[in-house]
C-alpha cells in the first residue's frame, strides 16, 4: 500500500528533489555572479588553475545549469555533468586530507556532503526530471 502511495506522488517528489538539490547551488552561483572579482580571488586562494576560468565555470554551473535542472531541461545529461562538477569542487575546494583540525573536520564534512549530492544527481540522471519538467513538454 505504501509503495503505491509514493508511486502516485513520484513526479511531485522528483520535482521537490530537483529543487532541493539545486537550491544551494543556485544561491551560491548568484553570489558568484554578483561578486565575480571576489570569486576569482577565492579561486586563486584555492590554487585553482586559471582562477578566472574556474570562476566562470563555477558561476555558470551553479547558477545557470542549476536553474535549468530545476526547470527539468536536458536533465539526464546535465545531472551527469553537474555530478562531475561537484566531484571536482569536492577535490579542489575541500582537500581535508591535507589539513589539520579544525579545518580538517569542517572540510571532511563538506567533502562528504558533496559526495552525497553526487548521489542525488546520479539518481536524477537515472530517473529523469519527471512529469513536471520541460523535458516532458
């Protein structure tokens, strides 16, 4: 009985999942867009190669691709691309293995949070965007 109840709400749940997966990224991407020079400086402080290019990629992925995923457009391929982006940000932005406490603890949590988000993105790549999406139109 429970399975059929959840199955009846499948498309609503997928819509909510898309919004929840992307809300963090869209808001962070907006911050990068509105404070671009600061974003470039932050990328440089992380040792990112080509900090300006890295800032552009982060801004485009987080804000623009995040919105497109919320809308459910090209969901499967963009969810896979976004998963790769999130793995990259985990490796570059949260290298806890090179740190000592208290930074190590905080970045360990952030690193594994990113991996958890990758899990959600992979599920989205497999399930697709559901009925309430531009993919269905």
